[in-house]
C-alpha cells in the first residue's frame, strides 16, 4: 500500500509538472510572439525616425546651397541682364562656391552665361526657370537635366530683380556624382541605399552604384527589373508616392528579401526611398529569439532570461541610435555661414548657425570687434590669411578662396573654408564683400591622411623620393627662400653585404633601424626621406634670421650624431657585417639656388667621403 501511495504521488506530481510546463510553455510562446511583433514594430519605427533625420540633413544641405546662390545674386543687381557682354564680364570675375559643377546667371529671356563666361543652352522653356520668375521663389528642377556636355544634372534656381527692374535668376548645376556624394552618408551600418523619386514615380537619383547614373525612369519598373519578378505591393508604393504618403513594403528578388521604406522629402513633392536587406531586421531579432527559446526550455530561470530580453532589445536598438547620433553630428558639421561685410557701415552680418564659429547666436558684428576677438583664433601658421582677407576686402583682389585652421571655443582647432568676392559700386570702388564660411574639417583631415599614405615609403615610414623632392622644391621656392637650409644625403656603407650574407629580412630590419635613428636625430619640422635601397635624404629647415655660423655648428653636430648613431653590427650564426654611414651635405643658399643644384653638390660631397674610406661626413665648400 505504501508503495502504491508513493507511485500515486509520483504520478500526480508528474502530471502537475507536465501541466505546469504546458501552461508556462503556452504562456511563453504567446509572450515570444508578442515580443517579436513588438521588436518588429520598434525596428520599423526606428528606421522611419532615422530616415526622417537623414531627410532633414539632406534638406539642410540643399538649403545651404540655396543660400550660396542667393548671395551670388548680389553681384548682378547693377548689371543690365540683356547686355550679354556686361553679364559675361561680371560672371567671369566671380568664382563658383558650394558643391556646384557650375553656376550661371540667366536673364528673363532664358539666356544663360556661366561663371567661365560660356553661353549655356536657353532655359526659357524650363519649368523650374519659368516657375522661379513667376513665383519669385527659388525652385529645383523636377527631373534630371542634361547640360550642354550631356552631363546629368539637378539644377537649383534663385530668382532676383535688378536695380533697373529686370528679372533674372542665378542657377546652380549639381552633377549626378556630387548628388551621389550628398546622399552617401552611411547609415544602417552601411547596408542601405536610396532612391530619390519625383511625384510621377521617375527616379532622380540612385546611390547604390557610384559609377552608374540611373535617372528619369519609372522606379517601380526598375525595381521589378532588378528583382527579376513582379511584386504586388509596388503599385501601392507608387500610389503613395503620387499622394506624398509614407509607407513600407517588402520585395523579393535575386538578392533576397528587401525592405523598402519611403517618406516625403518635402522638396518638390519628392519621395526618399530607403532600401534595406530584410536580414538587417532579422539579425537584430535573432539574439532575442535565441534568448526566448532558452526561456522556453528553462522555467526556473524565466525572470533572469526576461531581463536578458530587455537588455537585448536595448542592444538591438543601439545600432540605429548610433546612426541617429552620426546623422546629428553630420548635421552639425555640415554648417555653412553666409556673410556680408559692408565697408561703408563697417559691419559684418551673418546668416546661418554662427555658434560653431563664434560660440553665440549673434548675427552682426562691428568689424573692429570682429578683428580683435576672432582673427586671433586663426592658427599662427595660417596668419597670412589676415592680409589676404584685408586685401580682398579693400579691393586688392576680386575673389578669395582659402582654407585655414580656426580655434573653436572648446580650444580645439578645426579646418574652415572661406570663399568670397568683392562687390563694386558704380564708381568702381569696393562696397561690399560677400562670401561663405564652411566647416570642412573632416574632408581636410581625410585628404591629409590619404596624402600622407601616398607620400610615405612603405618600409621606413619616411617620405618617399617623389614626395621628398616635391616638398623640398616647394619649400626652397617659397617659405624657405629667405632662410638657411641644409640638404643631407646619407648612404649606408656595406649594406649590400647585409642583404647578400644575412638575407633581405635582416636588410629590411636594418633599413627600419636606420630610419628610426635618423628620425630621433632631426626635428619634426625637417623633411626626412628614403630614396630607395640604402640611401636617405634630409632637408634641415632653420628658423628665419639664424646666422650662418650657428647653422654650421648645428649641421656639424647633427652630421656627427648621424655617423656615430648609424654604426651598427648585424650578424647571424655564420656571418657578421659592420654597417656605417657616409654623409654629404650642401647648404642653401650658398651652394645652390634650387633643389637640383643642392642635391648635385651634396651628392659630390658624399662621393668624396666614399673615396676617402667611407664612415664620415663632408660639408660642401669645407675642408
């Protein structure tokens, strides 16, 4: 009986456990479905929010370019737009600014002349031009236009009225490649691409393939052709585009399932379509799904796994939030200020967000205050910019375009580009100076990084031969033409024996070792280069006003350090090679007026050292 009771208790407990497991499983399966649906909704909502922030960034960029065109209208207020020669003279005195392929001025009859003085095809029958003159409001072409060279362009038009009451417009041409750059900000972990579509469904821009121009064709037809199959949701998307409605569809195709999220851009009733692989959402959900299945398998740790789910949801949203932060930063960095300096009033007026430059929203400054407070923030090495600005503002030159470093209110320098032109009154005197200031820090730093990579010798990390020669020629012809410089050629003695007896790997290590020692001996302002093999070259750049006597003492000291430091024994189990250095030196401007002459004389001095036993140095002209 006792045994039967035990068996009965075990059976009841097992049934209860199974029942509890079934109840919990049922609950958790329903919980999983709701959780996955919630996550899908959150993902779509975050995608829509990121897309809207991206669209806002694009609108701001277009607005900045419109502001630049608006500033250009100032130059033609006193010009007879029907006098093509007068327009051509004024246009040729200006410079194109912003990201435009070209800028042109157009009279009421559609006659267009660009800033190079060339005549462009007549614009009178273009809708964007006639609408701009009719409404007196800026317009954008509603399709991709072909310029006179058959380059696809998007055209921005800003109307204006001259002092004589003539109507005209300034038109800016965006090339298709520039448009792709504007729309190339990587979001959604770089997995997305975009269509910019007109109200009638025609594609204005497609940025998936940078070397390919797709435009003025129906977006639904193009998507179907690319997918290789019909999709029933595409007509719904096209209807939404025509009515400027937002939405989201999925499309199957050869490259897998894709999500098409679309929303109005709020420019010309255009729509921005964001395309994402559906795996982007699935991958975000995968970790959640795994955790939920673990929860199904282990009732005992239900609460712990629940917290893991919450954590994973937050983590899956972090990538999209990071994209939002990147867009916000890009929005802040893509700022352009338009300024106008009135020489008669002595004031500088700005339009745009001035806080990134001046730490305040103030838009107008007396020129004296501006000079005392903000010119001092220009980097000392860019100090000649002040004189260039002064000359341009006082009529010394019509146009100015310069990049310089500016110390922000955080104490950090960043790169800024200033472009502007003088405006002349009826007497031919400068009355205004109008231009733009743009934060170009990221572009300049990237260009410098690429330039440094291209200029570096792979093995030694010093300048390669072509970069060393280019920089030396430029320095001696410009900044260094009034200063003493020393050209030093260094040749490693017996280096061939290192390669022959110890192997090229040891030879490479010997080159790297010599490069490090040379770098430690000379200053950061000196040019250090490797000419290939075992030959190195240095251009010592002395401060202005240094006497020849002191310069010679420094050169002797550096040359002695070189010959002493570069003595080294390299060996393996079978061979040993002693390496030293022969050094030839010429001095600018005493031994030559240019790089080639200096190099020839230093090379002869090096040859003399080699002929007299190596392991030493000689300064040309010295015993």
